[in-house]
C-alpha cells in the first residue's frame, strides 16, 4: 500500500549546502563562548546594522518555513536563511567589543 500524500509532506529533508554554513555558525558560536575573538573592532552602528540583518533573516526564515508546507522549494530558502542568520550572529559575537 502506498503512503498517503500527507506522509510525503511530513518528510522535511535537510539540504547538504545548508549543513556546512550552519555547522560553521555553530562552531563560531562555540568559539565565542570559549572566549576567542577576532582582531577587528566594529563600531556600534555597524553592529546594530548587522543585528538588524540577523533579525531580518530570522523573519524571512520563519515566514518561508510556514510557506514551505505548500511549496517544497521554499524549504531550502528557509533553511539557508536560518543558517546565514546563525553564521552572521556567530561572526558578530566573535568581533571585539
């Protein structure tokens, strides 16, 4: 007996290109928790702009995740937006204060 249509929609693959960016972001986050910092200093307006980009990427990821139920292609866009947000936040945390 073939699986139902809803069974196919319940499967959410994790795309390979997204895993690398997400893993890099998580490694950067772990390095910042251990106390490592990059040798560059960023002014507060630049930090504020980068944080705004992180929030924008998270907003885009959530909206695309909600829309991915209808269109499977949007799932890749949602996963990549989330991975870029994690990597950018790790980069911000690694900058010197």
